[in-house]
């Protein structure tokens, strides 16, 4: 593919390019992710904030061609399998559901995982990578495949790599790939002193 698809957000404020440029492709190039880029992403996740500094996130990652990559693909719902199998890197995201300090349920665990994934995604985007976060996963199969123990819960799978050619996708997925990005306006979700439905 000679040129990347640009889907830069048309923002109403001045944002960094890694936020404006981030979108979720399904077409990935075969080019593998380098060790430096991978470590940058994981280090960015490491420094995310978390409740009581518990850092309840865990990741399992696998490169295309490794047995674990196929194990992850096998646990995806069929609609995701068709394209995610080509991603150079798949990442399983997991939370620890209780606090280490007292064993109480950690109601902030998914929130904190989201912060870590946000850091990972923005750092990777700044390094030229693309990401697609998936909830269409058979989580019981995923937990069994990787012997995820009690007290831990898989939450999403992330496909990561360099943007690929949308012509490699089915017509329906290509149409979604090329569609413009849409977002609520700030006034539709942020209320100054009031709740917005």
C-alpha cells in the first residue's frame, strides 16, 4: 500500500497528534512490530495511574506465527477472526479482580486497565502503530487456553500492527474501514453541573 488512510479527527480543541490520528483499522500490514516499539508500549502502560497503586492489569502478547497468537485467534468471535488473524501482534488484557492489600473486590480494576491500555495505545500510535480493541471474544475459552487463574479476568483482546491495505478486507469491512469517524460533541456527554443523558 503506497499511502496510509488518514482519518485525523476534526477536533474542536488543540490535541496531540497521537490522539487525533488514532483510529481502529482492521487491515494490517505483514510488517512485524519491533522490540523497541513493543517495549515502548508496555512501558507506557506500566506508568498508568491506578487505585492504591495496585496496577491490576496483566497482558499476554503474541506475535503472528507463534502458537499463542493462533490460540488467541481461536478464542475470538468469527467476525473478528477473519481480519485479526493477520495482525502482527495480539494482546490479551486481563484484570486482577481484588486488592492485594486486603483481598477486597477492586471496583476500579477495569478503569485502571483502561488507563493502562490508553497509555499503550497513544504511545504506540505516536510510534506509527495502529490498534483495534475487541470485546468480541469467547472469554471462557480464552481463560482456559491460557490457564488464567481465579481472581483474574480477561477483558479485551487488542490487535496491533502497522496499517494495511483495506483492499485485503471483505467489501463490508472495507466500507467500515473507509467510513468517516463519528463522535458525540463535548456538550452531548459533559455537563457543567448537570447530568447529560
